[in-house]
C-alpha cells in the first residue's frame, strides 16, 4: 500500500507539473501582453518597454515559465501586477470563504444524497421512491446560478431568513454571521451536487440489492437491513467514493460561479477581478491553487477506495 501511495503521489506531482505548463501556455495564447495592465491608452514605446520589463514579459517564454515555476517551488505565488501585493496572502484570505462554502455544500449534498439515493432504490416500487428519482433528475438539469437567485428571492427577500449576499467584514470573528452568509450559496451548490450524487447512490444501491452476496446473507438468516448494512454499504461505497471525489472537485470549481451571484469575497471573485483587470499573475495564482486542490481531492479519493475495497488492495499488491 505504501508503494502505491508513493507511485500515486509521483503521478500527482507529474499531473501538477503538466497542469502548470498548460496554465502558463494557455494564458499566454490569450490576446494582449501581461504588461498591458500597467499601461494607459496612448502609452509610448518607452512606457511599454518599461512595463514589459517590470512584469518580465520581455523575456523568452521559457525563461518566464522557469521564473514562475521557481516561485511556485518556493511556495510563492508572486505579486499582483495591478496592486503589487503578494498573491499568496490574498489567496489564503479568500480561501477562508471558498473552503468553508465548499465543505458546507459537500456535507449537505452527501447527507441528502445518501438518504434520497438509498430510499429511492429500496422503495423503487413506491410513489415516493419514484418521486425522489424524478426530483434528482430535475436537480441536475437546473443551473446553479438560477437556483441561487431563487433562494435569494425566497429566503432572503421574501422571508428574510438569510442575508442576500456579501460576507461579514470581520470574517469569522462571529461564526454564526459567517455561516448565515454562506448558508444560501452552500444550499444552491448542494442542490445540484446532491441531485447528481443521488443518482449514483441509487444506482450503486440497486446493484447491491441485486447481488448474490446480499441474497446469500439473507439466506443465512440476516434481515434485510442487517444484510444491507453489513455487506452492502461497503461494496456500494466503492464507486460512490470515486464519484464523491469528482463531485467535490466540481463543487470547488462551481463555487466560483456561486460566489459571483452572492457577492462573496472568495477565490471566484478574486479570479473574476483578475480576469477583468488582465492581472495574469493573480489568474495564474488562483488556477494553480485550485488545480492543486482538485488533484489532492482525486488523490485522497483514490486512496480511500483502496482502503475500503480489499479487491483493489489485492490488485495493488499484485501489481507491486
């Protein structure tokens, strides 16, 4: 298992290196020079040359990438072209909003999906089992920003239960205020994510219900609930864990859109602001951090699968 973790870790580092190259190259393919963010209309040739020297865009691309990669290896995201402020502390401050938002949405979605998915599979012949499956299909089709606007209108404007947007200026000094500000955006994300997860949980549960080992367990005297709990959940959890990893990564990226709807000062608004101001350094910093987090989530999900499923552990030993 340790050997597999090391190999998987090496694959993670290789994927991260490839992602860095893609981020750098794709941003450089966009029209315009990174130095344009420092220039006004009608800038002279001397001013353009000075701005390019300041941001380093007058250097060959390979040297620009090497300098940026060296910064990343020193855990330094560089400085904003516009403000000159270090990007690392800004990104860390924004993560205080994005990470709790993502985790809140993930927990809500997983709890709802487990209950709704198992119920819709076990009670597939009942009207509420069919209804839960239909609601899950509908939830997948609805855009998250539209759900966010509906939640703001109903629970923010009509009922006044939650703030309609923004985040406390004193951050987490008063956790109840911070959680209240994140409640509606977390629910909006959780509805879409939970709908997708419900389908996977339902499908995995149906596979378990039709399995030979569950029938064998019941033939040996186990009740339905006991057999499902002792033998079905672990086998059903394996494919679901893989999907959970993908969904958690998608939730992190989807938070970018929701933060804009709810005017939250998270990574999403920081990225949008960087794009609007043509701040290449800020855009690169956010993309690198989010890419690394997505890769780490995939890594954790892969390891968790092997911990849960002895068949995967056996394959790992055989291939070692």
